[in-house]
């Protein structure tokens, strides 16, 4: 592809000729080869500008950068831009032929509910007979073909490559999680969204954003970029629901459980087997549990309607949906109800524990296993422990993904949120496997064991190394062992 076509629409100054062929686009200097266009990004850990010389020596014929390098090579085109990360997104869209314009791309952003919503939207539209793509934390899919996911939102090159494959495969719709990191890092620059959904916003990712104001602004920026002709669906029960869409050019629609909205839901009955809901004036039985899932289901229903699905079809398919992996997932044995959930924020943990408390019978104990990730927002650690202790009969504090931190230091941070009385009901076990086993040993017949934090993840990251670890496997194993005794 010609360089002048790849940089079309990118505000820039050019040094050198843009009338050259480009073999590929790269932002990792290690992947640069003969004929590459190298994009020098300023990252959180390293600055791609430091590798411009290396990229040129490996055969790059052009470089996108924010500042000119000290050494300029003859025969190399230098494209100077204000923001190289945004330029990468625009260049990637040009290089892959603007795939997001060949399908209906629906994005969802918010602290909680993103994975469940996009996963179930994908399942619903596949069950309706549509070719559809999925971009999620758990997995990416082209129809039913699974492609492993490494980030909530892939980098701009991978994202456009995936969307191109989806469009070529005939996908009419693609449902995508849009993280706040992806918005700030311009990974979605150059994409055209047909619709956007806002779920909620609570305490999370302050290690990256610094303040809640910055975090809210990042989420809002997604809706501000929506074009005319798109739709924006927002949860107005969240206090920031209308803030999200105040600058959008898209057509705004609302959903809620507590307020009057375009799409309203009322929980008639909530049990461990599912919920009886009134959505949009019609009653429906759904197999998901908890008010937080009532919000997710309402968003799914509303999004389906905004995509042109008829009311009866949307409700029928909604009633057949099963939870996403690791989201309030049941594991049973010896009369104990086991639940594995991805709850890794204070709000998510509160929602899960509130749901369990509302459904449990008298004398059923709630025993919660919970930890916090290393190298992430430390301020939520004491809050997570406090919520677990306030809403559970017994708590086992343990490791999550400690990454490069010492697990004991993370648990120290968590314990700072507990009173002396609460500490008497808390057990501290660093080894997650033994922590889950201990929780099962504590449980009597009829009790509920919640293992929170990792959900669908099948690994534990310790000292930068990933080891196989699956909460569902562990909980099933210990419950089965007790059944066999």
C-alpha cells in the first residue's frame, strides 16, 4: 500500500517523500522489516522514539513520530504528528480498509458488566442467525471461531486486523468491550461505531487514571466520538449516566430499573435459579441472577431493539441466555452452593454479596474468599476487605494475581480496612488453593462459598510468571473431595 494512502486524514508535517510502497505498519521495533512504516509511540513504560534508529536500520521506509529524531536518514519519510497513538489508529484503519465501516460495531464501556453484556449480545445475535463478531476480555470470536484475547481492548493494529477478518467473514454485527485505557491510549481512533452502551462507573483503575474525574472523562470521551447516525444507550440510574452523553452527536436512549427510562426493567422475583423480570412492559424469566444482571439484561434487550430486533424475538432470546464464564458461576457439592465471580472491584463485590444475601435462606452462612491484584490500584484493597467482612459471615483473604508484589504486602493493605471485631472472622491464607480448600472446610451443608476476583481467568501471575490456576476447577475439586469422603 502507498504511504500517502496510509496517512490520509492524519494531520501531519512530512519530511521526505510519501510516494513509496509500505509493506506493513508496526509500532514494535522488534517486528519492523524491509518496507515497514514504524509508528513511534510514547508508552507508559517505554518511548518508541528511542527506537526510531533501530527501526530504520531494520528496513523501515517511513516513521510516524511526534518529534524528529536527531539523526535523519536519507530515503526515509518522517511524518510528524501531534499524537502518534492516535495516528496509529487512523493509519491502521486506512491500512485495513476501514473495516468498522463494513459492519455495525457496538461498543460498551463502564466499570462492571462489559463482558457479560457483549458476550450475551453475541450469543443472542448468533441464535438469531446473524454472522457476528465478539471482542471481549475473555475471548474474541468470529461467529463461533475462538481467538484468544490478551487485553480488554486490543492494540489498534490487532483491532483493525480482527475487524477486517470479521467483515470478510460476513459479520453484520460486532460487539466490543471498550476499556478506559483503550480510549485514553487512542486504540479506538479511526473506528466508526454504530452504537455505544454505558453500564456504570465505580472505583477502579485509579492507578492508571489518577483521579475519578479522569476516569469519568475517559469513559465520556467514547460517547463524544460517536458519529451522527449512531445511537448511545446509557444507564440513568448511575449518577454519571447523563454525563456520559452530554457531548455526544449520537441519538441518546436510556435504560433503568429505578427511574423512568426508554427501556425500563423491574425485578419481580430473584432466586439462585434465575430472575422473573418485567422488561419494557412484558414479563420474562431469565437464567441470570441479581439486580446487577437485571441491568445487564436490560442493556442487552435495549441494544438488540436499537439494532432492529423485534420485541418478541429479543425477549425470547433473552430468556434462553446463560451467564458468561466466571460471572456468578455455580459450583455445587455436598449441599454447599459454590459461586465463582470475577468481582474484582468494590462495587462488583458489593453487588455479588448483596445478591447472595437477598436470596439466601435463614442460617445459610456466606463464606467469601477474596484477594486483590498486585501492581494495581492500592486504594481499593482495604475497601474490598471491608465489604467482604461486612457482607459475609466468614472471610478468607488470599492472593489474587500478585504479579511483582509480595502477597503479604497486599494482604496487609486489605487488613487495614478491617475493625478488630471483623478481624476475628477473617482468616489470612496466602496460597489461593489452600484458601479455597479452607473455605470449603469451614462450610456446613447449605452454606454458600463465594470465590471472588478471578472468575474466568485460568492462571495466576506470581513474580511476573503465569501458572495454571482456575477457581472453578479448584472449588469443584475440593467440593468433590468432600463428597467422596
